[in-house]
C-alpha cells in the first residue's frame, strides 16, 4: 500500500550533510517526495510503500551523519500524490525558529587527502571542506543555514564547485562553505609594523613563508576558524619569553598545536582514551602529563606538570606544519584576558605590537569563537572552556521552557538561551571586567538571540548586584528577572547535563559566590532540586582581608586562617611562613579584627590559596586559580595521610571547622615535611570532608545522589579521589562532561533554575 508522510525533524540537522543523506536514503528506499530546510529544522515529505517508509524513518534516527543530532521527528499522514523522484527544495523561513546550529569541526580525512594530493584541484588549498567538516557556527549570519546566509555569500562558486554542490553522489553536495582556489577565499602574509617583514599578498607560498618566520623565532598572528592565534616556535625559549612579554601574560600556561599525534606522544604521556579526545572532530586543547627533556621552552607552562596540546584542525594548519617547527605555541590572539580578535582590521590594530607578521585570509568570521579546553577525568573529557567544536551544541532541559536569557557569571562568562526544550550555552566570553569584553558579550547575545528570533521573556542572573552580567540582565526591558544563587546554579548545571530532577546532595566548591546571607560562599553542601535549594553544610567562615586583594595575594587569606586557628601564635607564624614584616602584619591584623573591607567567606578556593601560600608554592596570583593549580601539581600521588577537621552543628546546618586542618598542616611544615607530601595530605583531607559530610546528609535526608561542581573540581586529583571515595560508600556520583564545572557552567544552571521556578501567578499568589 502506498503511503505519504510529512516529517518535521528538529535538532542539529542543518549544515551537517543531513539533506544529502536524506536524498540518498530516499533513493535507496525508492521513495518520492522532497526535503527542505526551514527555520524550525527540516521538513520532509516522503511517499512510497509502507514498509519502505518504516525503514526510512528508522534510518533517519539511527544512521544520520556523524555531525547530525536528531532530537525529534513528528510524523503526519498525508494523501499520496503519485509523484516520482525525490528533490531538495529551496529553504523556507518561518516565524518559529527551532533549527539548532552546528559547531565548527576539524578537517575530515578525505579533505586532508585532497589537500595533500598534487593531482587534486584542491592541492594545497587552505579552505578545503565538505559536508563532514569545516566552518559552521562562526560563518552563520542567519538561519535556515544556506550559503547566502553565511559569510561565504561573498564568494560565487565556479562551475566545477557548482557541479559538486548539486551532485547527490558528491560529498560536497549542498556543502555551504564549498570553495576551491578558482573561486574561494585567499590567504596572504603581511608584515607587522616595524617588523621588516615584507607584504606578500595573495601569494601561493604565504603559509610556507609564515612557517619560515616561525622557524626564525618570529611571532606570527594566524587567522583561523574562530579568530586569530599568536604563534611561535614552542622550543625557542627567547621567542616564548618575548610572546609573553608582548602579550602581557606572565605565567599562565600557553597552549600548543603540534604537527601530528606522533609529536604529541613525544611531548606527553597519552593514554588511548586521551588520544581519542585529541583526535576527535572537535579538536580541543587537551591538558596532558608532560614528558621530561622534550625541548619545550620552560616558559610555556611554568610550575605545571601538564601541557595543553591540540592537533591541527584546518587545512591552513596542515599546510603550515609542512615546513614549520613541529610544536608551536598557539595562544589566543588578544591581550591577556581581552576577547579574541577575529576581524582583519581589528587584528592589525590590536595585535600590531605583538605580531611580527600576519597570516591573513578574506573569509569573514562572523562570530568569534576561541579554542575549547578539556581535562581528562577517569578517561573521559571534562570541559574547562567550551567553545569551538562544541558551541552552540544544545543541552536537553527535559521540559519545554519559555524564552530565557541566562546572563551568566562575572568570570569565565558564558550566557545561555532556551529554545523550546533546549538550552544553548554560548561560546566562552571571558571575564566581564573590561569594556571590550562587555561589548563582545553584548554582540554575542544579539547574534544568538537574532538567529533564534528570541525575545527573552525571562532574564536569569546571579544574585551579586555588582556583576556586569547582573546589571545587563536587570537592564532588559519586558523580561521577568529571576535571581539565582551562584552555587545553586552550579549544582543545577550539573543536574541538567546528567538528566537529574533531584533532590541531590550538591557539593559546590569554588572561589567566590554571593550568598543569601551577604557573605562570600564557596565551600558549600546543598540539598537541591532545580527549583530550590537548602544549605546543608559549609566551611567555617573566615575573614577575607582586602576583599579582591586577598585573591591577588594568597598570603592574606593564609594569615586569616592562621589567626583563626592559632590566635596568639599567629603573628610569629605569619612572619616565619608568609614573610610579612611586622608593620604590614600589624595593619592587616587590625583590618581583620575591625572587619574593614574584610568580608566573611566560606570559600574552598580561598582555602586552597591559603595552603598554597603557607607551603611557599604560590604567594602571589598572576592568573585566576594559579595557587590551586600549582598546589595540585606538587601533590605526591603516593601520599595517603590526611589532616584533621571537625564538623559541628550551626543554625540548622553543619559547619566544617578547618582549624584542625590548618594546625596539622603548619605542624607538618615546621617538621620539614616536603611540600609535595603536605599538598597531598591537604587534598586527601578535602576528600575526607566531602565523604564525611555527604554521609551525614544521607543519614539525615536519605539522599544517595551526589553532584560535584564548582571550579575547585577542575582539580583532577581532587575529583577523581572524591568520585572513588564516594562510590566506595555507595553514592551515585555525577560530574561535568558537557559544560565546565567552573563559572562557565553557571549560565546553564541559571536557565534550568529559571525554567523550573513556577511563576507566582501559577501558584495562585
């Protein structure tokens, strides 16, 4: 019996080869009809024998292209029309926009072969791509995703590219960025100001000329998929030092791009699971254990046992590495903490004093997108920075939500939109502490809300009144404002990505979060579902002398903990262990005693800072998280001992008293215990705190699900030990695999909480 179905397919089904896949599938199933992109997704009408249609429907979900993600297929029965043949129709715009946008992904193997084959017309062409690879999100201006709505609209396809584009048997069938040397974008090299490097515009050897400059020790700005990189030879110590000096980045580790997986193995110890992450089509920066005596300049990652490695992901990178040094520093093209540069003129201006030369091209980047960063945890990737390759990948909220703009946190900012049942977190924005970053943030919001045609009904925001993201949310006219406590948002983000409704035990450890009592939280145990939370336990409050100044100088926080733990003996210990002069110490002690600009904090992040300072590992912070990172790097993996702590009952919740921990740690230091052993004992104690408090909450509340979240759980030693300890106690433990545990995950949590909180009028109030 002949049947006709109308199918509405939603998910990531545009720009990923889905229409060619459906065309070929329909031909194999001998179906007639058509397919069209719409702003809701994809619409298909398919007609044929009922059994063939069932095969077709099953294959739509199970055999879709690797980059596609079919979220839902609605089937509507239609009257058969008796037509022959299956066609791809022109795209259609509609009022409702539910089409999800694909991410930019690495060059596929067939395209790599094309670029490497002297007989291929794309030999050596740096913009080769097909339906399985190449730019997506960074070139999209509007949906539905078609070439005229991308920055490739500026390039008219030649007859040969047109033939490929319209040939159903070709892998470039409806590949929107399709191009070749005859009709596509061009690359060129130009010199920086005063560099002595001559301009070589539109020359075929631009990449090899750039590679030669890198080999000579020069710094080259390279335009990539989502913005500019600043590159130099990673084994040239002087070049690395000069790049740091010019960029204004004193100690924060620099990412490396290496020629191939063999070079990666020469530099780092890589497990099979880690190699899979490195070779994935997202091509993130992966933090890996460094080998010794590799020749990599010490200033690439000072004080760190790890290197951040990524493999080439564009044809331009592959061509560059044919003659460049095999390991290149490849750091974001910006001044320290500013947004990445992505326009040619912008780069010429902002990077002029950094780069000796610019490897440019004329394919416009519509929206900037930095490299993603992941850390392997128990063999799986944990995102640290979620951007290129992953964004704007959607996350299922599990419920149909109103249009929400969640504005995120102040540091490591992202924002998040809801589109029906989907949450769409943005690319990494950065710290909202400059006009440049705030402008980038505003433009990125405008871009994504315009793509989805969203006018937010709800603006979710952090409770801290002075965050620029909070002020942005409160300035939005017509949107209902929903304040979300910082650590509740952390817990909610991990719950959503693990499809948990709650209640759960949420362990949220980070540096700074505005609490409901006006204090600075950060060492929190919450009992939470998505709509609400209760504070079940927290670290004992200590003063934070100077507020933000205590973050910049961890010795201040260490002093606060010494005063709390030792009282009368603290002054002598502070001079001996922290190097304070008597005069400076007197001023700080008075500031703490009188609570002058010394807010109270329960922060686990600040406790990590204090221990790092007491051990003499890091006593001055040059980038966020530095003391904790270096403390983790020093920890002896063989040390099993721990320090003490106490848990007492407070006002309806438990208080974790860290004074025994500090006393034990200072005793170890005075006994000349190596810093590596002391660091490990501290880490072991934090794991015991997590296990003990979660066990207490389970006994009282009957809860067995634990969520680990917050920036402190970027620490692999901590999270792997905590997972193993909790699972050994019979808990079900959940962690981050989709969004970062740090503040970049806050916006997803804000969106989830705002979607879950019922409106007052819905409750009859």
